């Protein structure tokens, strides 16, 4: 019997709330409200995260204290700077700088390298290949073509 009374009271309160909600006057001018972050799609949250992480980790011109290689900016690639291989051995110097490339001069010859192939750490500019491979590429580019 007591369960029946509780169920009747719960039903009455539920119906009364719905009835009161129907009698409220309509809003005069609905104002556009931005969507709550929890209702946004996953793609927008990923975009926001990528934008924030890019803002925080923008490549900064100038020397770095990190031993880990980081991307270079065009301001980092200047004429006369030494370029090291992936193990830290000096392979040459920057001879000339273009819009998106640099010419690296080594004792074996010269080769043009895009900025995307270069990085920097606390020792200076780096290229992601060992000196032997770099020398082989330079030697192959300076051979006369028959």
C-alpha cells in the first residue's frame, strides 16, 4: 500500500512539472547561444587542440638549448653556418641561401638542400643523414654525365 502512495505522489509531481512547463510564456526574442563544448563534434576538438599545440610549439628562430633536433626557421639558415650530420660530425657550411633551400658546400662538392631537410639543436644546424651518405650524394652529383 505504501508503495502505491509513493508511486502516486511521484506521478503527480512529474505531471505537475510538465504542466507548469507548458504554461510559461514564450521568450520574446531567442538569442543565439554558442554551443557548449561538450556538444561539439570530435573534429572541432581536435582542431582546437592542434591550434593550441601549434601556438605553443611554434618554431622559434635562434639557438636552442635542446639536444633533441627541432625544425629550423628560415632565419636560422644563414650563410657561413656549419652543418652537421645525424651524429654531430661537421659535413660542410652553408654557402648560399635561397627562398626555401640552402646550398651546403663540403670538401667533396656542393649540394642544394631544402629547409625541410634541416633541423637544429644545441650544436647548430643538422641534416638527417650520416656524413658517408652525404658524401656519396655529393660525389654522385659532381660526376660528369656521359
